[in-house]
């Protein structure tokens, strides 16, 4: 445990002093501040047209005419943050010839991957948590409406889901860093998978659903439902969609505001008259959250096993 | 058994169908500097990795400091320093920070770390570079820092893999001198795997020669040259024009000649003394014989090494 802590502290110090941390932090803060500017511009209109009481949450969900909401930005940036903190975790150590020197120290091999993983999660949590809190702070000062206890809880759960989602991407890119020798290959593979899940799954889902159950002007309700179910079923293989779905349910309990395009759950919640209670929202987001956590655990477990079993070769 | 810091019995390592280490039986006594020699692919580095528990043997037994690397790798690594062929450090950290990290991983109490770092850096002559980032270090400085890095844990055994590879002669000699002094003063056992035989020869008490995963020769220089050249100290090489057989008969009659062998126009004379004058007299006094070249050399590890591979 002591060796994990030593590696964790060293990695944490490395992350905080690295250029990639500063660049990501700057980028996320810039985006966050831009989106809060947008939401403050539009929040009055949004609050007036809304029937629910969750005004404070609109800081995160209100989009402008041109710029999307903070949630959209976040769903875009979290995978990037995760990938950046994981893609070179192991192969850099291997390529810099530090790995065999590290492994010749009296530490268990898993201490290395555990320490790096924990440091990555911590750094990512700081970036994500801090921007969400900063937005809450600025919003509180400007709109003057304090968040209710339920809103605070929703924000905390939202942070938790964001961290789990980032952890998944970090675990995935760390897996590539274990199995691939070159850092360029591991980052490109991780980005390719992200692009596939973020953009292509939706297109593929739509194409397959339309092929299997075409929604024409004369389509029956059964066909429309079939189309919807096929589309939703395929989209749900994407962690990006699961994340979007869960934060949508969590932060737009009434579903009165649509801020992300093609979010089917939001379409459904449009039909709801009353906002979901926190308990109901949690029941709704539970499967998506568990799926994200499970995916993160699976990716890390595979990285862990591969790394432990990887034989150190002399060359 | 207690006198041996390392012993292996029928140690075998296979990667798929390829046998990299083949029934290796190795015994290295405490306090020695042992040279592990062999061409690329001989299995030296794989042996080293198995000694440290970083690679698992396919079969056979290993004992390092009385522990089995497969069962007690942490214990072995607590007392064993290892410097791989291409040593890596965190380039953005200073020499002291790199050593501090190693010290922390070795659970050295934090209070003792600064003095320990100073001590190790002074042994390798890098005190002044203590606070310089490693990316500014030359290869030789990195190797010296590597030695400091392995010394930080007070090792009983240190393993260097191709330690002097790519270093200029002066730096390599400085490093070997440091190792020699550490062995003498601190009684640390060293295993040095190297291609630079002339350098290894200077400090090793004993060498093992590996080929295709097998130990094909082992001993100190005297033992090895005895096996190879009948224990002669010098080899006089004579090249002539004329009948070689007549000359050989005359040379054999000289006092102190141990062995005489010949090829088409060259004669190789094994001896413990420098008999060049006597040999040249014989050759030049013979009718119809012209001496074209005469050379003498004392047997080096390289000769032993090359002869082993000529035989293999």
C-alpha cells in the first residue's frame, strides 16, 4: 500500500506540473466560463418558460442560440480529459526504460498501475469538480438564487457520474497504453473509439432503425415505436449516449428544456407534466450509471491483468 | 550453499518453442565480481530477469540470497540492485529527485534519504549535478546515476546489464573502477553482463560464457585460458616463406616451448616466456626460410571468448 501511495504522489505531482494538465484545465475553464455566460444570458427566459423549480440547474443546461450548454461541452470534453490522462500511462514508462528500473524495486507490479490510475482519477476529479463548482459559485452570485438541497444533491451526483464517465475513458486509454508500445498509436486508437461512440453510433443507429422500420408519412404508431426502440437500443451500446442520457435525466427533471439534439430520453420527458423527484431520477439513471461504472471497471481490470501478466523482455 | 549468493539448477526458459535459457547451472559466490558473457541472444539478460523475478522460469530452480524469485521477489529486490542495459530516469526530475523516488519505493525512512542521496552521488562523482535535471545528463552521467540509484538501497547484490555499452573508454574505466572499489570496500557482489570483454577482464574475479542459453565455459582467466590454450601465458605467431615442418621441428627443441601448431605458412607457439629472440634466431639461420612476420600476445578474455565460440 505504501508503494501505491508513493507512486500516486509522484504521478499526481507529475500531472499537476505537466503541460497537458494546464492546457486541459485552461480549455475546460474557458469552455465553462463561456457556457455560464451563455446560460446567464438565457436563464431568465428559460426560467420563465419553465414550470419546474430547478432554476439553479439551468446554469448547466441552458443553451444559447449558437453555443450549446455546459452539459454538451462537458460530454465532449470528459472523454478527452480521460484519454489524455491514460493514453501514455504505461507505454511511456516502458519506452523511457523506466519500467524495468521501477519493477526492480521492492514493489508489487500492480502498485504501478494502481498508483497511476488513482492519480489520474484524482486529477480528473479536480478538473471536473472544480469547473462545476466554479459555475455554481458564479451562478449563485449572478442569479442570486441559492440552490435547493435537492439541486445540490443532483449536482453532486452529476459530478460523480462525470467522474465515472471520465474514469471509463481513462481506463480504456490506459488499456491501450498497456497493450500498445507507441503512445501515438494508443492515443489515436482511443480517439477513434471516442469518435465512433460520440458521432457514428448515432448515425448507424438511425440508419439501421430506418432500414428496419422506416418512418414514412404513413407509418403506423407501431412502426414508429419499433423505429424508436431499435434506434435507442443501438445508441445504448455507446457509453457516450449512456452518459448523455443519465445527466439529462438528472439535471432536467421536468424535461421541459431540450439542450442536446437527438436525446431520446429528453423527448420522452417532454411528455411528462411533473418533474421527476430525485428518487425517480436516480432510478432512471441507475442502469446507465452502473453500465458506465461497469465499463470502467472492465477496462481497468483488463489493463491490470494484461499488465501483471506482461513479461518483461530483455529487449 | 551459504557461500553462494546465486545458484541455479537446470534453469530453463522458453518463449513458445524457442529455448532461450537451457538447463543453466550457475553458482556465484558472495563478494565476487562475476562477468556474464555471451553474444546477443545468448540468454544473459533473460537469466538476469529471472534472477530478479521479472521473468518466470519454465523449469528449474533459482536461489538468490537464499530466496526463490518466484516466491519472494520483493525480498530479493530489497537487497538487489539492477541496472538495465538502457537505464531510464524521469528526465524532467533532478538527479536527487530521481534517487529520492527510488529511496521512497525502497521504504527508506524519509529522514535518512537526503544523506543517503549525498553519499551515493559522491560515490559516483555526481555531487555537483545533484540538482540538475536528468535530461541534461550525458549517457555516462546517466550510467553513473544508475549506479547511485542501485546503491541507495544498500544492496548485497548488484546486477548490471551491458553496463559499459556505448560509453567511451575513459568513462567506462571510471565506472569499472567505482565498481571495483565498491566490491572491495562494501563487499557487494556484482554480476556484470557485457560485450566489452577487455573491460570486464579488468575487474571480474570470474566469468561465465553463455551461448544459445547454455553456460559453455566458466572460471577465472587462468582457468579459462588453461582450458583453451593449455595454460600458456603467451602466443607467438610466426609467419614464414618456406617449409613450415622443418621450422616446427627446430622450434620444438627450444626450452620453454609448450605447444606448437601450424597452418599453411604460420606457426603458433604457446609459451610462458617471451621467446621471440630465440625463435627468430632459429628461423633466420635456416636456409631457404624467410621470416615475414612475428608477433606476440598474452591471452586476453577476448581470445578465450573467441576460441570458445570457434569450438562451439
